[in-house]
């Protein structure tokens, strides 16, 4: 009886995760439709962390569209949205949403923007400390019409076709992506890291969307990505896509270092900042690497 019970449990869990993925796709596409509709005519509403960290009508409209889908289909799950949507759930699952990753690009009419939707499961004892672990993730590019998806343990896909990181790649031949924070002290630190890294690699790129960049590593468009100062919604879905495509995903400050395993080892010594100069690691990024906890 035990093997039958285990197989049934596994099948049920897989079915749930595929359902969660389908919900995430519908939610991300709903947000993307709002972004396409408002492109070129959205209004700047203000700024968040600094005067260079904008929020627009499109950010809020996209988050509303995403939340409507999630609320209708998964009313008992928790929610964590970049633009302020927070809801405690009762199911042990929660959704982490970035409704417009690449807001500055969007304001300037640049194409690198995305809607990121991840579903996380709480792990650990119900009465003790636990972590949130991504089980399904979607990053939707409304400009190119591309949708990156992943379910934990089942690989990563682009519009339904399997994708994988480029491996092997030596350090000198690596095209490495990065991003920059909004504060002046953060940018000074990150510029010093880029200065140290640039002579050792093929080149460095920055496209202004962490979610898309993670997925482009997964699809082999970049060889690696690092950024040491991110929020959870920036990486929650994209880190799962990259991991399921074969990348090693580890914490770098409050951000990530992502690359195929051998390249990851070589990069890690070049991008590590001195202790105390970056935000502390986010526990769930460590979880992404460990796969359990």
C-alpha cells in the first residue's frame, strides 16, 4: 500500500503544480495586456526608493489585472505584490508578483519589460520557522510575446519548448549580465565590481529587467547574471526558470548570482563584495539552490 500512496501523492502534487503554472500564465498575460494597452501613454505617479525609481499608472493597472486573476482562481492563497498588494493566505501557498519589471525601460519606450508571477510554498514545520520555496514561475514578455515558464523539478520552457543554459562556457568567453541599484552608494559599489570583472570576461550587458535577464540566461542568450541588490519579486519567478534550465542559483547580497555550474564557480570570486557592504542574503535564494528546507 505504501508505494501506491506515495505515487498517488506525487501525482496529485504534480497536478497541483501544473494547475498553479496555468494560473500564473493567465495572470501574467492579463498584466501584459495592460502594459501593451498603455504603452507610450502611461502617466508617472511618483517614485519609491529614490528619485530614479519610478512608479506609473501601468505598474498599478498591471498589478490589478494580475491580482484579479489570482483572486478569482486562488482566493485562499497569500499575495505579495511590488506595488503594495499584501494578503495573508490559509493554503500554505502565496503568489509573488512584479507587475512591471523594467519600469524605467517602459517609460522610455524601450522593449525590455516583463510581468513576473511566482507561486511559492511554505516549507518547514507549521509551528516553527519556515521558508517560502518557488514551485511554479512565469515571466511574460509582452513586447516580444514570449513566455518563460518553470515548475520545480520539471525543467524550464519558452513558449512550451524546453530551454537550457549554455554549458560549458569559460570565463574569458562569457557574456555576463548585471544590473544596478538606485542609491548612489549602491551604484558606486556595483561599478567597482564591474570594473574588476570586465577585463576577465567577453563583455557585460545590462537591460534593466532582472526577471527577463534571469530567463535569458536560462535560454542561453546570456551566459551569466549577477546583481547584489534585488527585491523578492524581481527574482522569484526568474530564478526558478534559470534553476530548472540547469543554472546554479545562489544568493549575492539580497540578489543573485546565476550561471552554469563551472562558470558560476569562476565568477563567484570576482563578484563577491566585501562583508557588510551589501544587504544580507535572502533565505529563499539559498533555498533555490538547496532545493529543500
